[in-house]
C-alpha cells in the first residue's frame, strides 16, 4: 500500500443479511481523488461505502482505510471519515440551525466553522430557523452536507448526493466536493447520475454483484 | 467523565428534550395514556381500601407501561432518518450518547411520575407524612434512574431490530421487574399502606440504588457494542 493510498481493499468480503454484498472487492483510492462508483442496484455500492466508513464488518481479505486495518478495528477510522448515505441523519423536529449546532457540538467544531458551513450550503438566514420536517428534499440534503462539512473529514463517502436536488443544488454539491478535494480531502461518490458524476470524478469504478469489474 | 463525553451527553440530552418539547409526545400521548390506566385501575378495583393498599404498585405499573412508549420514541427519533448511524460514523463517544439519552429519559419519567403520584393522592386518597415524603422522593429518584438506564440500554439494543415494538417490552419487562417490586414496597412504606412503617422502605430503596448503579455502569461499558450492527 503506497503512502498516498486512502482506501486499499484486496479481495474484501462483507456480508449483509446473509448475502455477500461485497464478494471480493479489490480497490485502491489515492489521496485527492474523486472516484465515482457506478453499477446497478444491489451491486454493492452502498455496502462498499459503509464498509469504508467502518459501519460494516469486512470478514475476509484486506481492508485498509486511512491506514486503519478495518478487519481488526472499525472504530478508529470513523472520526476521519464522513458518510452521507441515503438518509440524512437529521432530526425533523429541530430547525436547520439546531441540527447543525447539535452536530457541531458532538464533533467539537467551532461556532465559526458552523456558521461557515451553513453559509456555504446557503442554509443560513431565515431558512436556518425552519424545522427540517418542513424542508424540501434538496434543502434537507444541503443541511446534511453542512453537518458533514463541520466534521472536517479526510475521506468523504457520498451515496447518491444529487438525489432529490434541483439543478442549482446539484451544482452546489459539485462545487462543495471540488472544494473539499482542493482542501486535501478524498471523495468516493456512488451515483446513478453517471453523466454528471463523471464530469466531477477523476476516475470511474464499476461494481457488479459485489465485485469491481472495471476501473478507468 | 471526560470533557468530550460530558459535552456530548449535554448536547444529546438537550436535543432529546427539545424534540420532546416540540413534539409533545409526553404531554399529549403518554400522560393521557398513563392517566387513563390509573383511572381504569380505580374502576377495576372499585374499593377505597384496596386502592389505598395497592396505590404504589399501580403507579409504578402505569410508569412501566409508559416507559415502553418513551423508550421507543426516544430511539425512533434517532433511527427515523439514520441519525444513530451518523453518530456512529462520526465516531461520537457512545458513553456520551448513553448518558445524554438516559438523562433526557430520566427527566421525562420524572415529570410523568410527578403527575401520577398527584393522581394517586386524588384518585386513591393516599396520604404521606414528612418522613414518608423523604422516602418517596428518594425512591422515585433511584427507581427513575434505574428505569432510565435500563430503558436506554435496551432501547439501543432493539433500535435497529425488526419487530422492535414487541421485542422491547418482551426484553425489558423481566429486567425491570426488580424495580417494580422494590419501588412498590418502598412506596407502600411511604404511604404506610397495610400497617407498614416508613423505616421498612429504606432497604428497598437501597436495592433500587444498587440496580441503578449496576445498569448505569453496565450501560457505560456496553452501549457502544449494543448499537453496532
């Protein structure tokens, strides 16, 4: 594994509900890359992201993320990884400001970082006082991304980040991803929106039936 | 407790209580439900002497029924939009989450029990003197702490499980049986029901304190593993 490798999976196997969702994945991602994961439903894209985040156990093979061996320790890597999954991880009864404030507090981010993240996601001002349950899907996604930004993660794992967003929201996501990479982060995106994601990505990896079929 | 754990615990407790204030589940659903249970007990037993003697047990039974709703609610807000997953992936200290959620549950249970004991005085015509009040308050604090710890522990365990609505009472009821027994005995002593004295209640309170300490410590040590997949 090179010093620049952020993700290094070799023949990694992960089981979900008794089914081998990752059936021997071999994948290397270098620092500052934006990698697009593509593949049909059930190909193992979300499982791979969750395994990289230390949420799913890798039961066989090699699985190193940011220098941590996930087959031995899945918890230490988590502080340095940010995952935006299908769900947003928000509390519907709380306002945008309260949600971002909560996540800032639990991860130890400063008020300045919180304010900056909300400004970058255009969820500041009056909008910040609206409850999350009253927001559109796109606004919720932006709020979730603001919570991700305050984490200062080194590896961003984004599962369908463009889902539910309008054209402006999608452009904003792309801009934020590029900014994150410019500031030293590495990004892995799983998406069905191939054209848009390919414009953003530096490399595309195809997953089929829990295995990497192609990487270009 | 480290600064980080304490900060996380305060944030989680404040968040849970704020959500409760907004959603009003305790005031609009749990309180009316437990109030109805108290009234139904009164109808079913229909005898002042029996009601006075069993008042303590009835209050704690109504509290246990309400505990299931509160625990399910407190973890539903975490799992509905994947917040528990996000907390795990953010590497948030699980001890902080456990303490914070237990503290919020403790406050909500305390509010509920206050109303239930007032209802017991009105509906079941029980009375309590000065030393009995001290015993009763200590009993409520210890029993509530135990219920909050064990509720949070088992709520975390069943949070991601299928059929958690039925699984939680099945798992929780046998575990909280000692709380029901000890709190009922201590409350009967505080009310001096059936000729028992206030002094006889203190050993039961001691058992409640031990129960709370064991599950508090057990929760701190095991909550992280329980919320893992």
